[in-house]
C-alpha cells in the first residue's frame, strides 16, 4: 500500500510540473499551434492526474486513517486544498484553454485564464512537493 501511495504521489507531482512547465515554455517560445497542441495534450492527460490524486488520497486514508494528527493532518489539509484547486480552477481552465486555443482565440480572456491556471498549477506543485518532502521525513523519523 505504501508503494502505491508513493508512486501515485510522484506521478501526480510530475504531471502537475510537466503541465506547468510545458504551458509556460510553450506560451513563451511557441507559436499558437504549439500552444493549442500542448493545451489539448494537457486536457487529455488530466484524467491520469485525477486518478493519481485520488489514489494518493485513498491510500493515505487507508494507511493513516481519516483522522490523522500532526504532520499527517497537515498533509491531509494540503491535499484537500490541492484537490479543491484542481476541481474548481484547474480542470475548468484546462477545458477552456484547450477549446479556445483550438479555435485560435488568444485574446485577453484566454491569457487571463492562462495566468490563473499557471498560478493554481504552481500552487498545487508546491503543495504536493511539500507533502512528498514531509512523507520522506516521516518515513525516516524514529519512533519515540
């Protein structure tokens, strides 16, 4: 169960970082066709991210219980924020950006949503990174 938890967390983290970095680099250096292709790829890959995030949450609850304390409780709070961020901001933004970029609509609304998505994506990457860090620390902590 721990191996599944770790693997799912790493997959989720790597997907978020790859979505963020590919978006940012393509926005800066790519043309509109490349941006549209990246947005479409992200949209089709979001399902894998959702599965990885759900697997991370489910295995954490099975491993540590729903009412964790201390560092585990902090990790749970971070995951709840990341999940809410994903459902409320990132998934709708991925759908919007893929559709508008496919239609060639690179207007101020598109770029505003893109900026919001980048901020939300960076936030989730930081939250998951902190959870991975804390998970590593907890795995090496000596019992008292």
